[in-house]
C-alpha cells in the first residue's frame, strides 16, 4: 500500500465549509480504487481551512485524477473532479 495525499482548500467566503462526509476515489494506470471514506474531525473542511487527506492504496504507476464525493445524509449529492495533467 502506498499513501496518496490530497490537500483540500476551503474558501473563505460567507457560508464556506462543509459538515458533509467525504469519500475519495483514485483513478490511475491500474484502474479505479474503491471509495475511501475520509474521517470528519473537528475543524476539518471549515471556512478558510487547508486539510491534508491521506489515502492508502496499491501503487499506481501513474495517478490520472482524484474524484471526491460529498455525502449528505447518505446521499451522494455532489461530485467533483480534480484532474492531473
């Protein structure tokens, strides 16, 4: 298992931040990872915050992109992509 790290930067606008649960999916040269839940700890993903998240997965020779899901009340209500060149 290899650690993959992503930094989440939450904006500083009024109402920024989230209390939703977060899941991360890695897309790479060896396929797609399962959905990894990210633990919501106090002050994580709050307004103006920068949060480092680590996910441990098999070694990809190349990581293509990371997808993250915000989960509100058990429903995947938001889907975002971060693409790597």
